[in-house]
């Protein structure tokens, strides 16, 4: 989920939006600023770290898939395959989030003792490196599968969306 989308969702759950209509009217929906001037909506294949309230792996398949299906004119077969590809990527990113929490606990344990436990800290660092490598490999495999799935015109449109930052990977 894009940070701008998460911000809009959090805003609508806020106290002022529901209980202070005068203040809420000053806060209208706005598209992502980088895409506002082009009239485009943004979609993210990679959620941003600062969007912790909705969870790091929560880009889902529905909205980005709907966006991609529209922008790339995907047919039903392509949509079905895209669901599978994005779901695999989502699962790997969720596992990376679990690994990140485990490594934080190991870093804390390394600090908690009378003496710094360098082996525990090294283990935590190695867990992060391995997790990042798995996410990288899954992302590359996913992009390769998406490339094989799309026709040349769709690939060109997707490349444009990635280059302009409309879609982040």
C-alpha cells in the first residue's frame, strides 16, 4: 500500500474527521503529490517502512491488481497469474517482517547482558541479510514472471510506471 493511501485511510479514522466537520472539510482527499499533476493514481508493489499502521506486507492483490489490470489492459488469464505472482511476493515480504522482529529481539538480547554478546548480534545481522536476499530473489523472480506474462506493449507501459514512480518495486 502506498504511503499516501495509508495516510488517507488513517486520516479518515481520525477523531477530527468524524467529530469535527468544520475541521474535516479542510482535509479533502488528495492523490499522491508526485502523481497529482499527471492525474494518475499510485500503486505500490512495495509498501513503505513508515506506513507501519497498515502493516508492511499489506499491499495485497486487490487494489494494485485492479490498478495494473486497468493501466496494462490485462486479460483474465493475465490477471489470474498476476494474483499468484503478487501473492508469492506478499508472503515473502511478510516473512521478512517476521525475521526483522526476530532480529530486533536478538539485538536487544545482545545488549541486555552484563557484557555485549557479539555472537548474538552477528546472528541477528546475518538473519537480516539472509531475509533481504530472499526478498530480493523473490522480487527478481516475480519481475521475470511478470515480464513473461505481458506482451511488449504492456511491458513498455509497466516500465514507464516503474520509471516515473507510479509503481514502486
